[in-house]
C-alpha cells in the first residue's frame, strides 16, 4: 500500500491558486475536509486574492506606454535579425513591465489608482504609494513572496541593512498574531526599499517597508494611505491600506488588507519596538 504524501503549506497554496489537479487535488480536498482550520486559511487566501484582483485588474491589463519601455523594445526602433528568436524580447518586455509595476517609479501603475500625476506629490506620500503598490504585487505570491526566508533572518538583516544604508530591525509581531515570513528588496522613488513580510494563521499578509529618506526629513505622526477599489468592483473584505511615518530619516510603511484600527495598533507596535532599539 502506497503511503499518501503529507499535505504541506505549498500544497495548500497551490490548491488555493487552482494549480492542483487529479489525485493530488483529491488528497488535498480530503485533508481540508478533515481540518477546518486549514480550510479556513485556504478560503482566506482565496478571498485576499480575489480582493486584490478586483482592485488592480483594470490597472494590470492596461497597455504599456511606449515611452515606458526600453528603446530597443519599441516598435519600429530597429530591425530584428531573422535568426534571432523572439522569446528573449518577450522576456525582456515582461521584466520591464514587472519593474514598472513593482517599483511604480514611472507613475504609470499609479495612474487612476494612486492619482494621475505624481509630479507634485511629496516624497513621503510617494513612498507610501510605492509601498502600497509593492504590497499588492508581492503579497499574493505563493513561492516567491520573499527572497530570504525568516529561517535565515541574520543574513536577511545584514543584506537589507547594507542595501538600505541603515541598521534594520525586525519587529516581533507575534503578540499581535503575525509571524515573520522573510524579507526582500524593493524599489521606491529615490532608492532601495527593504520589505519585511508577515502572515497570520488566517493567511492574511502584512508588509513592513522601509527606505532612507532625504537627510533632514522631519519626523511625522502616523498617516494613512488607502488603495481605492476599482470602479464597479464588489468588495470582498477590507481594501489594502498603509500607515506610514518618518522617524530619524527612515520612512516606514505598514500595509495590509485589514481594518484601520487593527493596522494602527500594529503600526504602533512597530514604532514602539524601533524606539526601544
């Protein structure tokens, strides 16, 4: 008799994303039927993904403006050699689009959802919008939500501190119900951004994003940035929002699809832990 392969976290994520079929899907469904807590977690992941799609699909499906693409990828910019395959160009285009989606540096992704014109937006508010855009792109990822897992926290802290140009602390939010998944490097207007990703037992994810602000940037109180829902979209839960602030020339943004009061309590916990050093 063949012993069934244990159902792990990767299987649950793959099931939630509709990536399983055949016998393995049946095994996972049997596991979920016997484990109500795991079933609730999978359903929470599905609701979160549906909410993000409702808010961002209209933006993600927009055509990429030609001016936003590298010159070599623009139509009519030069002849393509007959023997050169087209897939490298397709990959380059995909990478280019991903860069603009994740970094938000051109303002293209921000149009309509984060206001049409970022030219007059103060740097701190622009950072908050970049952080919110990064959250809704990275949070639904199954296998690549972070670049360095929490199990390698020492390396993650050293790497991100070096790229950030400032000592990075990792707030402990377990008392608030969120555990660290890991971290990754992001991009904000004006420089690199450290991203720490957290998750609770229901599968809801938060990201704490930090970047160096210009020298002399005044400290601020908490401010709130919201992700406006797509026009005509039906709400499936709290829209993603972020509390952001500046402390000692370091910008902070805590983003996630949870209610304002709970997110504020989490932001306060982050602030207090950084104050204690």
